[in-house]
C-alpha cells in the first residue's frame, strides 16, 4: 500500500514539473559570445521540412554559401542558403542554433549564392503587381536597360500514382517551373516565353535584325537560362538593346 | 646560434612595427566653437570637421565633450554630412570658473591608443562669481599645440570703430595663393576676451584615450553603446549573462548581447536621433541582482597637463564683470536654451517589428469589456493559454504543428520583454490598446522565441518596470537633433530690449569664392570685437587671420 502511495507521489511530482512552463531564456543562456553581432540580426521563423514528395521543394539541392543584403543596408556574408522555390522563401541554416530558418522576406533586399558550378546567382526581391501579387525572388540573368530575370517556382502537379520512400501511395509530384521576365524602367516587368517569337514581340521594330542575328549565330533553342542569357548578349552585341 | 637569435629578434621587431601600423588612426576632428569664453549657462555653438590625413574618412559621428581637469562636464554627439557637422554644448549653470577643454573625436580615435585628439581651451566664468581676480590657466609646450599659418586674409571693415548696435560691413579678400585651395572658411565675429586671447589656437591630447584596445568600431550613421554588468552583491563583473536592450515605440527596437568575461556588452544603434529611453535587462539563470553601467562617449581628462594660477589684469577683470552682467540681462529678456528631451526618432529600416509580421492583431476595445487578462486570453486570444495557477504561465500554439509550444513565448509589454507572467494579470480591455500574436517559432539572430505575445498598453509610461528586478531604464543622449541654421542668440528687435550678444557672427562657408561680404550688427556690449577668419586647406592645413575693431 505504502509503495503505491510512493509511486503516486513521485508520478504527481513528475507531472507537476512537466506542467510548469519553461522559459526560452534557458536556451539563450547557452549561447556563446560568438552569437554577438553589432549588425542588426537576421530574423525569421523556423522552417519545417515537409513530407517527402517526388521532386524537391528547393531550387538548390544543397546548402550553398551566399550573402544576404537587407533592406536596411546591412550585409550578412558566407551564410548557408537554399531557395525554397515551392514557398518562394530563402532558407538559411544557422549552425550555432542548428536550425533551418526562413528569413523574413520583408527584411531582404537581395541575396546571392555561389552554385555548384562556381557561378554566382544573384536574386532580387521584386514586388510583382500582377497575378499572383506579392514579393518574389527573381534571379537576375542579364543586367542592362533591358534586364532579364527568371522566377523559379515549384508547383505540385498530378501524376500517375506512385509509392514514395515511405511506401505511401501518392499521385502528385513537385515540378520546377521557370518564368522569364524582362524589366525596363518604363514598362516594368514583362513576362516573356522562352522562344524566338517572344523576342520578336518584345522588339517589334527590329524583327528582321533579330531574326538575322539568331540565324547567323545558330540560336534556335531558348530552353534554359544559358540560352536566354546568350540571346540577350547577342541582342546587345547587335546594338538592339543596351 | 647568434644568427638564429638575430632572425627571431628581426621578426619580433617587424611584428611590432606591423601591429603599430595596423592600430594607427589618422582620423582627426577640428572643432570651431563660436566663442573662446562664456558664462555658465551659456550655449556654445560649434562646427566640426572630421578628416583623415591618410585616407578616406570612415566615421560620420563626432563626439564633442567639455571637460575640466578632473572630469567630463557635458557632451554631445553630432552627425556629419560631407565631413562637417553643426551642434551645440549647453554649459551647466553651476559650473565653476576656470579653464575647460572642448575635445572633438570619433569613436575610431577613442579606441585607437596611438591617436591624438585636437582640443580647444575655453574659459568659463560662473555667473554667480562676484569678483574674479585669478584663474587657473594651462601651460603648453610646443609639441602640445597644433601648428597653423598666419596668413593675411584681407579682412577689412567699413569702419575702424562702431557704435553700439551699429551695422558693419565686413569684407574678406582671400589671397590668390589660397584661392581654389580652401575646403572651407570659418568666419567668427565676437567680443574679444583679453584673457582667452592668451590661449593656444588648438592643443592636442597625446594620451592614450583608453587603456587597451577594445576593438575599434567605426560609427557610421550609428552610435555605439558600451557598458558593463556587475553583480550587485559582490560588485564583481558578471560574465555570460544575456543583456537585452529595448526601446519602446510603435515599432519597438530590440537587441541582445552576451556579456563577455569582463561583463562588457555593446550595442550599435543605427539612425538614432535625440534622447533615447533605453530599457536594459540582465537575464541570467540565477536569482541574483545586477547593476548596469553605461560608458559615456567622453574623453578622460589628461591629468599630466600643467596649469598655473594667473592673476588677472584690470581690463581682464572688467571684461569678465561685463560678460557676467550681460549674461544676467540675457537671462531676463531671453530664454535659455534647453536640450530637447522629448525628441527621439529611430529608423529601423523594416516594415515589421523585430518579432516579425504578427499572425494576429487583436484590439480588445472592439469587443465587450473584459476585466483582466485571463478573460481576454480566453475570449479573444485564440491560440494563447494563460494559467494563473501555474505561476501565471503563458503558452501559445504553434500554428505549423497545430500544438502548444513546450516553452513560454516571448512576452512583451510595449515592446519590452517581460519574464513574469503576472505582469499581464491586471491588464483588461481598458488598459490594452492592441495585442499582437506570433504563432510560430521565431528567430532573432541566435535567440529563439517559441511564439510571441506582444501587448501594447494605452499608458506608455511603462511604470510597471520599476518593480522588475534587473531592469534598468536609462536616458541616453544619442545623436543631437540636426541644428542646421541655428546659432547664437538672435539680435534684439526693439530699442527697449537689451542686446548683449557676445557672438556677433559665426558661419562656415564652403564655396571657394575669391571674396566674402558679410554684414553684422554690434551689440550693446562695449569693447573690442575680434574678427577671426580660419581657412581650412585641401591638405587640412589651417590658415588664420584676425582683426580687431572697437565698439564705443
């Protein structure tokens, strides 16, 4: 009988302790002095990894080193970054607190990462006032009077049923889409398709010149970013754009 | 063996040389006050120019400090635009008669042991002193003063002497050798103090401003706040405690610093103007009480400077008596300048507060009257659990995982962190303006917040903090409000109102003209007026000329 009372008493004490809330201060006090920084701090919320799908939520498969430029003019260098093209958010891995953090979009002006090929990818936060309205990260492909941007957007698409790694039957997959935009001071952001017709439509007065330039330089495919950049470089060479 | 020792020694010398080079700072500040002497309670207006003899100026915040031989008296911080700033120092009313020093320096200078600071001596006469017959004056040797060139600036006036309140035309003809070679020209016209004329143009402080290099921080559009935390019981430096800084406001400011082994902490406030009400909290794992001390941006006086007692001549005594009388009448007819205490602004640069975009904003007064926070939490704050029985425990839900967080959220009242949930208990609909909720795990630098509950009260006095242990409300003078266009007291408008201006004209010209034509009006004070023209060359060299006229 006394044993039972003892067990109930211990269990009661345990539960009482469990019920009492802990403060986050305990976590703060574990921080090293290296957590100090005179610069303003990176703010964001925890990024939770979602269930596995066919495809990836991220545009970047791995953590890449990059710099983040904040709206208040401050720069944070050499961070581990990944672009979550599904949510259109920049994810950062904070090594000190071992957490993946979605950096507040309102605080970011632009960021860049060095990809696995060693190329620097520059992303700018753009307010797009057409559907869907909002702030997006556009990658700058070509900078000039006519600037070329690409918006990476991962969408969920229906597909044939398949079983994922956990043996769960699924019927959707994640697909990366690329939407190209040309920006000029006077016209703003114009959506263009990755084909020759779009270029001709963009510069209606110089159709013949563009056709000739593409023909002479054997540019017939506009399928990816390198081809689009090449096409813009060619237009600059020909004096069609500045 | 000897060769090896020689090599080691050479390397050592090379290392010392390189280390010295690294810490050397050539950034300096010229200060141009509008007067060399004043009466206690007066306002000294000044212009400052920051320059770097070896490179680009990197700081744009200048600290100006008035100090006696023993301690600092008053100070201000001004922000430079194109390396120039304009500001003022209010000389305390109770300051005793004596020789004081105005020093102007940047934080970069202050924290570089080898740097020199340019100083200007001023004489302050206490306005209650009846008969000043002697005064302690500094004595300088050649190495303690700054060199300048005496160059004829072609100063001419429309008349050699003036009547009281008479108008004068002043012309400055810049010599051809200096035309196009001047950065700026400072023109100062004021009553000539025979005693102040014996002071050097500039002196320098070669003293190491700090005992050791604690890391140079360049203040650019920002000011650095440094301080120390001590254990209240033992007075030992408290290390590894978290120091939180909050500034209450519509968009509250928040920052944290983990105190180092010396209990030191620092914060870097950007785009701040005016006098800030800082709320500093020390957070530790124990129940111990702490003391916080902020370091002021002042210069430690150089005690090695020699002074000697000077017996004053009759003309010097007469001038001082006149000046004190004039100050008395000025106080009767004009308002004395007060520092604008309520002015404070801070551009945080973001749309949302440091805890991010709120998930929900609730305005309790839009609903029925609820007497306390328990009812508000239960009826209006969905996702918030407030339990009085468990030490006023608060928990908020994690909307991503659809469950309550296992730890307490960051609780704020008017943007100031609160660690005692009971502070909320008496807040009802009548007291609360709005409640902002963040139902996510938030990160601020390396700090984690398991949700955020931010309550903004209608009463912004924050009187509740008085009872909070380890919470300190400190008034901190940040950057002086831009006083462009402001200057010495204006001229009297009527005949019946006395005009006892000591400074008749003070302006800095940046246009590199061949000549300047200026009009100024004499005041009611009789005596010598000194016209001083200071040219600052492109290599930061100084050219000085002066002329005296009499007011009869």
